[in-house]
C-alpha cells in the first residue's frame, strides 16, 4: 500500500469523491423531499450542498492537522490506541450498515425490472463477491476504476437528462419559499443521506500527490455532485409536478422510463435505467467497502485488505437480508434514532473533537518547550 503513497492525481481525487457520493439514494430522495417541501425541493438541495462543503472542509482540516495520516492513526493518536481503535471500528460498522441497506434497495430494484425470478440471496452474493474482487486490490486500482466509472456514469446520465426536457414544464417549480423553516430542516436529511460517501476523503487524501490544491478539488467535487442532484430534482418536479412526485416510489427511474422519442435506436429505456442503477450503486459500494476494510486492517493489524474483506463480507450479507421490504429499509435509514445520531457524531462531532484535542496537544507542547 505504501507504494501508492502520493500517487493519486487531482482528477483521481475528484472522480473518487464524486462516484463515492453519488448513489442510488437520488433515485428515491426526490419523493421524500418533495413530500416535505413541495416545489422548494431544489432549494433544500442547494442548502445541503453547502452543508456538505463545510463538512468536507472539516475533514480536510482534520487531515491537514494530522499530517495527512490514515484515519485509524489519527483516531489512535488523538484518543489513545484502545478508544481510538473502537471509534474507528464504529466508523467502519456505520459505513457497512448504510451501504448494506443500499445494497438491499439495489437488489430489490434489480429484481423488479430485470431478474424477477432470481432469489435475493443469489443477487446479494454475486454483488458482494464482485465488490470483494475489486477491494482485494490496491488503492491505485480503486482510483483507476473510479476514473473510468466517472465517464461511464455521467456522460450517458447528462445525455438522458437533456432528453427529459421534452416532457418538462418548469412552471411546476413555483411557488418558491412557501414552507416553514422546520420543513426545510426535516427534508434536508433525505438529501444529506444522498451525499453519504464523503468519508472516502479520509481514505484518499493521504495518497494525494498535490496536497496543496486538494481542498480546491474537494470543493469542485461537491459543486459537481450538488449541480447533478439539483438538475435531477428540478427535472423531476418539472416532469411530474409535486403532486405526482409524492406518490412515485422512484421518481427518477419513472422520469427516465417516461421518455418516448420516436425514431430512436432505444425503445426500452428500462435497460438504460438499470445500467445507471448498477453503476451508481456499485461505485458507492466498492469505495465504502474498501474504506471499511482499510479501517479493520489497520485496527486489527492485518497484513492486507484481503483478510479484512473476508471478515466484512458476511456482515454485509446479513444486514442486507435483514429488512423485509423497501419500507423497512427506508425506516432503518431515515427514522432510526441511533443511526441518525451516529451519523451526526461521525460527520460533525468527531472532526470537531479531533481539532479541539489537536489544539490542546499543540498548546501542551508549546508550554513544555517554554519550561525547557
């Protein structure tokens, strides 16, 4: 792994952050957000993009303060080996839990549109094994996969979104700012969940070649994702209106399927939708899986991620099988208090604590030097 030190270029960092963040959540999130704030859903998207920019800045400050060491080392240096290791494992468990629920949602849609007679267990095993194959490589292999996936995902995605303008009525975006502040707050958790994956920054930054410019690259990646989500939210509202969007389980999928363009070589848009669905989930899964394997490897002092991936595989499988249906998946993601509190601790409280403890240690070192 050390051979890959400082080998990640700016484009590799940019694509890794983008493909790790953009997941299948954006296919269902418009329904939940529109249900809360109606035509103001696009405003919530912008607000959440700003919040994520601040969280990424926090992560960058933590990494810079600790000389861009890996996350496990940072936690153990600041909280002690035992407690720091426990926090790192908790971080890993949270990431595995969220990505496993995402996998179950991914499988349910695959079954609905493509493999209706295929057992859920079989699709789960194939997905996990494919991800494990990628995870068992080095971080350089993961970055290359992300760079290729970026083009495969977003060139067709933007092309299809442009085509949906045919069915759009942008007056559906009116009226604006007609909700109470509390409603915007309630709606924000659904979009913030769609930005899940920013923790991959902890994994990649130690290997970035040009660390001076990495903050700018992080900003660009968040802007790109925010604009992409904003376009989807606006188009869903413009195509279906807020009344229709509230009753559609996956508005983004339905929007693409609704395309009916005469004399084109694509007749069944379900295939296009499924291609997006597979790539958008798989990139998030692989990056989060690799990150979790790295944490477990560093805490338990394993030789490489091949061993830690074997430990995590059955956990992903069991968690993914636990929900009985789609409704239960969404309840676990958005309405389970321990999950929400863990997310707040990991992404907000923990970075602030590390920065505070780091400042305290710096003061202590300064006082020791003065005494000498």
